[in-house]
C-alpha cells in the first residue's frame, strides 16, 4: 500500500493515469491511519470493494483479507475492464493471493500485469525452524503459497522487487519469466509525510520516557533478528557493568513487533533482553502503531536502531522514514543485505554487518548519542536517488518496458 500511495502524486506528470482498487477499510482489522489519505491527490479514482466479514470467516480459520476479498476483486475489476480500456494492471501489495487474478484477467481481457514483490511470497525460510519460531498458521500458508505463487508468476508480464535476490530466485523457479522486464526498486523517502506528521503531532500520545535516553526501533520482531540485536544488548550490558557514563539512562524501545491483533502479540525481543539482564533497559510493545504515529515517535527518539533479519535476501523498506528524521542511526544487517550499501550511500555513520561488528562499534554510536550528537546530514545525491519521486519514475519505466514487450 505504501508503495502505491507514495507514487500516486507523481504518476500523472509521468504520463500515467492511475486508478486504485482497494478493499473498503471497514473489512480490515489493522490499525487505521486516515492521515494517509492526505498525501493522495484528489483526482485519483479509488474503487472500494467489499470482502467477507472476518467475524464470519474466522470460524472456519480464514482470516486473510486477500482470500476474503478475492471474489469481490474479480467482480469489480471485470466490470472496470469491460467498461473502459486500461493498459496495465499493477499489483503492489503483500496480500499476494490477490495476484492470481492477473493470470485470469490477462487471459480474459488480454491485459498485461506487473507484480511488485515487496516481500517473499512462497519461501522455505521457516521450514527448518522450530514450530515456536514459525508464524501463526504457517503450514496452511506455506502450502497455499506454494500452490498460488506459480499461478500468478508464470503468466506475469513484468516484475518489480525490492531486492535483486527476489528477482533472481523467482526467475530460477519459473523459467517462463526469465525474459520479462524486471526492475529492482526499493521503497522511497517521501518527504511530504514529515510535514503531515508534524501538523498532527498532537493526535498521538508519547510512548517514550522523558527521563531516559531513548533508542527506538519500530517494526516487526522475531527470532530472525536476534543476531542483529545481540551486539546492541552486549554493548549495553558491558557498559552497565563497567559504569560507563550515561549507560544507566539508556532505554531501548521495540514497538509494533507483532502482526497479531491488538493485545494478542507475543513478545520476541524481551525474552532476549532477559538473557542479558536488560529487562529494565528494554521495552517491547507488540501492538502496531499507525504510520504517522511511527514518524512522530522516531522524531522524538534520541537515536534509532534498525536491525535486519538473518535472511541474506532481507531488505528493510522501513529505513526511509528513519532517514527522513535525520536522527542518529545504528543499523546492523546480514552482510549480504542490500540495505548496507544503501545506508552507506546516504552517509550513515554506524552501519555494520552482524558477523564482524563488535562491542566497540556499538559503543561509538551510544557514546555519540548520549553526548547529544546533532542531526545527521546525508549526501544529496543519495537523497535524490532514493526519493519517492525517483522510485515512481523507475516504476513507470518498467511499465513502459512491459507494454513494449507485450506488443512485440
């Protein structure tokens, strides 16, 4: 959703008339953020569809908004494609089952479609992990994804992904798409969001302590991030034992770490903090918060922490809101992650890989933060390269390549 939202303000000037088909928000059970609509141009046509109510389908173990809305998407878009000529269908969502309709619409109407892989769809990542570390309903999702992914991917006309790894894996898996247009396009930094957040800061309650030096991470948790989090915990533990100035006032916040319904999330970071004796220094709030509440909270922090997954293909779309705040950042990722070179392009000082980082590296960040390091200054070239406008330009280039290839 964020990809499309940040691109819509630029599509018209780039020669594309976009219309959006989405599920009416009354059928979703996620945190709502009406402020997001302020960045959507008024001229954009938005078609809202129905979905089966979750309070009914959950009795049968079916909660996915993608599956609950699939039939309604089919009917609504069939009507649109019958009434007007469209050039392209663009799927940009992590609710991947909806993408299987692309193959149906291509066959029925001859319209090409592009899929945006913001995350892996079918993945073997959790296959060798203990049951307690797997997401809820993992077995069902694993087998469903294994069936649906090829339906959507084998007939796709174009492919966008946030990581080169995703594209390479999919082309290896499906030879049918080895020659289609593809592009690696990260998420972009959308500067207008900072002004929207500032204008409405009074709407959000402060989650941080006024008596501590606050380090903040906002995003999903999970055991796959422990390898990146441990160096921070070790450094704080070491500093406390050695009575380093300022360490006793450190507090680390991990916010929105679970995708579960509000109040039902299981802590995945706090158990690790207990192992290092840091229960007084670490706060985990599993409930998700809204996007603009996130921006305000990041701005209120003294320093920001971005841990990556132990999965080398993982790329963190969350880095761009962090960069917009210009707060000091500590980022720790798998050495193969594409996030590391992006952050270094920006000029972020404290970017490390989880295999070579040591306590001294983290101490440098913590000491600078405690002493009150000023706002970060980033490289202008990187700011422009990874702006939301440039990402929209890259998307439109891929759209044009897809149309050209389809007309051959």
